[in-house]
C-alpha cells in the first residue's frame, strides 16, 4: 500500500470502487462477462455488504450497487 493510500482511506476506497465498476462495465461491454455473470458479481458484492449495511458507508455502497443492478445490469434491459 502506498503512503497516499494509508493517509487517505476514503479516497482509496472510492478509487477502488470506481476502478472495479469501470472494469465490470468494460468486461461486460467486450462480452467477456455475460449479463448473468455481471449480475452475480453485483449480487456477491451486495451480500458482502450485509455486515456493514446499517453504517452510513455501507448504506451508500448498497445504493450504488443497487443503481448498477437496476441500470446497465438489469435483467429488464
């Protein structure tokens, strides 16, 4: 971990989240991941949030994942 990451954990978390979302979208757009696989990734991420879902950060993360699930990765596309 870099010194920057150690001194700014929220920025590090945000950067990681943005990179992960971009990667998921890129893999889906290139048809490396199917819709079902992308949905499975998002479902897994949502389940991983369960222990912290009541915290402000957990709630915000759940909203973002939910928006992806209802948007580009919705079964009703």
